[in-house]
C-alpha cells in the first residue's frame, strides 16, 4: 500500500516535470516565432526604404544629366560639402 502511494507520487512528479518542460519548450518556440516575424517586418520595411531612396537618387541623377540640377545642390541635399 505504501509502495503504491510512493509510485503514484513519483508518477505525478514525473508528469509535472514533463509538463513543465513542454510548457517551457512551447514558450521558447513562440518567442522564436515572434522574433522571426519581427525580423521579417524589419527587413521588409528596410527594403521598402532602400527602394524609395534608390528611386530618389535615380531621379536626382536623371535631373543632373538633363541639366535641371547642379552638383552643388545635389551634394547639399545629401549632406556633402561641395567645396571639399
């Protein structure tokens, strides 16, 4: 009788430990998934900003080629000192 109760407590403890490990693993997996989603969102936003900047640079370059802008104006616009 005593041996049966000890076995039941041991089984219950093992079950609780297993459930605890499963819960921890699920939380870890969820955290990884959330981090991955955030990285993908950041990557998408960065790509969008890069494409926008690229289009602006190409437009400015085209205007420079057509003589509508001078190099000093473009240099100032992008934060460069044209005198250097």
